């Protein structure tokens, strides 16, 4: 069998094609091999990112981060919200560690702004103060002060309202085509439009102008010149590319409008190129602000005042102020005198005194026996004033009050007085025996009394008994000469009754009584006879006294010689 040869035409052709393919692959590898490898690496990295199984390299992240931040910021605000706490904390930490770099960075911007704000605020304040002081001491000023009190406004506000002719408080320069603000200046310290957004205000002015033009008709060049907003006026001055809007309080003169016309004309001349190329960025017009600031300001009414009237009124006001000050000082002195008098009273202690809520007040302690506070106030220079007073009760150890309390507690008669010295209560005067005994018992219970002395108190019961004793002793019983029986037996009976009564009274008063009955006889007889007569007469009277109820041991008998034949009594009282 005959085999085919390997060098057949088809075989040869296949070999040639394979050779050419190999050559192409080799050529392709030489030409695109680097790019192919880079593409494969990028494809692997993208696959890894999608599968999140490998982090980005720092260099790769640095390349992607700026574009990623821009893309995310354009999409929503989540990135800003996420970074805000970190940025704030970073700034806070930086300022705490070293505030100098932050200060140096913001000083060129903040410094001029602060100085301008302070200077404008001080200028406005000084102008307001000057106007207020100028009318402080004048009849018109008094009228305006009453108006301020009635309306609830401050005095300076009322003065400015009456003396202000006009005040240019804000100026806007508005781009006619877009309605955006180009320049905005305002007086320091004013807030006429309640801090409305400047762009919103200027846009509304443009809308208002278009609304008026559409509603009322008119040509394209016609503009609105005046808008009233409460007590404010808005004057509008139009130009080819920009318009001026001035916020004015009061009644401005016509010449002010001419001033605004000149301002907008100069603005167009100075910034014609910037106005033509305006794309929403107003920074190119910042240098125009000083010229518009000069147009801000206020004009006050010039008043002709007579100096002598001002002086007279000022003197009257000063006299009134001096009088009020004098009265106030006098009232305060009277109040001090009253407080001192109250505090000096026995049994009164002032703990607090002063003035609160437009009324005087005094608080303290008062013994019930002390002088009433109302009576002290009634005789003071402040007797007609409203004084609030509150005193708590207490007991004092002041000698005057203790003596008064003793008189009341012991129910002393008007004839008895008390004094207190070194904690010893001394009584003087006259009282009954029963009161004297009861007072001795009850005096031990008195507050602040360590001892009681009533030696100076006369016992009225004892005094009456002793007076009766004197009467009995001064009335002897007479006997006939040579007789032992009395001339008047009834006289003996009367004496016996009196003696029995006085002895009983003296014994009740705690006294020991001894009665000596002394008989007497005339010396004309013998000694024996006279002794018998005198003794018998004494015995006769003594027996009568014993028979009347007087104890026998109380009666003693003796005899003497005298000119008269009699018998009399002598009392010994202990």
C-alpha cells in the first residue's frame, strides 16, 4: 500500500499559516505587552475593589480622593455633615494648643471689621447721648419724659423721635438685570429691616417695581421712585445697569434725592466695565462702599432756645432735686431716731429695721409690760408714715419692767411701789397684813427676781392695832379716893372689850403681847394703905380683863403712887 507523502500541498499550507501566526503573536507581544500587563493589573485591582478584598494603596487613594470628594459634595451634604464634627474638634484643639496661627490668619479680616463696628456704634451712641442730655433739663424734656413714661419707650427714643428730621439708615445698589445686590451699607447700631437678607430685600424691590409696572402700565424705562414701609421711606434712583435704594426714616429734603442721583451716576461711570461683565460676584464693587457710607447719616431739628429759660428751668429742677434730697435725708434721720428710741425702751429689742417695697419696717422683741410700740411711733416725727412692725413677745430682765410686772403679778395696791436693784425686788409703801404675807410667797416665783425685801412696807393692820393700843393706854380707869371699886364700872367693861379685840388682832398679826395693869393711889395715906389701894385697884382691872377673854399669862399687875387714884394699862408688844 502506498502512503501519502507529508509534503502534500495542504500540509505545507498549514505549516506556513502557523508560522505566520506565531510571528504575529511575537510582534503583538513586542508592541502591546506593557499596556496589556497594565490593563490586566488595573482589571485585577477593580475586581478587588468591587469584591472589597484588598485596600487601596496610599498613592491610589491620593489620586482618587479629590475627585471623590467633589463628586460626593455635588451629590448631597452627607460628606460635609460627616466631616463637620472632626473639623470643629480639630480647630478647637488647635486653638487650645496654640491660638497664635488662627489669630494671625483672621486678624487682617476681623480687625478692620471690629474697628469699624466699634467706631460706628460709639458715634451713634454719642449722638444719642448728646441729644438726650441737651433736652434733659428743659420744659420740653419734662414733657417728653412724661411721654416716655406713658408710652413705655425710653427717654432717648422719644427725644430722637421729636428732634430727628431724617436719617438715611441703609443704601442698596441693585443690579437691574439680575436683581442681585452690588453694594450694601448701613448705619451702625440700626436695625430697620430686622436683619433681612440683603439679596432677598433687593430681589423684592425688583419684583415690586415689575409688579407696579405691569399693574399700572407704563413704558419700559418707567421706575418706581418711593415706597413707604411703616415709618420708613425707600427712595429709588435708577440707572442704565444698576439702581440705588435708600432706606430713610423721617422727612428727607428734595436735595437728598439729587445726592442719590449723583451717587448712582458716579457709580456707573466708575464701574461701567464691571457692570457689563457682572456674573453674580459683587466683590468688584467693594471699593465703592466708602462713597455710599458718606451718604448715610442723620439730620436733627435746630431749635432756638432762650438761654435764660434754660437756666431758670435748670435752677428750678436743681431746687426740686435739693428739696427732695433734703426731705429724704430728713425722713431717714427721723427714721433713725425712731429706731434708736424703740431700741432704748426697756423691754423692747429691735432686731431688724429698714425700708423695703417703698415702706419702712421694724422687727424685734417686746415684753408685754413694755411701752406700746404704737405710742412711741405716734409721738415721733414719722407718726403719719406707713410703718410695718412685727414684735415677738418675750420677758426681759430690765429692772423697770420687772418692777412693773411685780406690781401686776402681786396685785399690789396703789400705795405700794417696787424697785429692782441687783436682782433684789424692794417694796415700799403701805398695805394690809394679808397682802404682805401673800406678796412674800408669790415674789419668789417672779422672773429675774433673786430676793424680796418688804421692810419698807407699812403694815396697815398693825398700825391700826397700835393706834388702838395708844388710845387704851391713854384712858386710865378712875377710882374714888380710898375706894377699890371704880367710879364708873361701865368704863371698865368698855375697856375690857377694846383690850380683848386689840390683843386678838396683835396675836393674829404674829405679835407677842404682855399687858401691865398699873394701879395707883394718892400719897396722902400711909404706905401700907396706899400699897393696898394701888394693888387692889390693879387687880380689879386685871381680873376684869381676864374675864373678858384675855389670857391670864398675858396680864401682869403692879402698883405705884401717883397724884390720881386710878388704874391704867401698859402694852409690851414684840
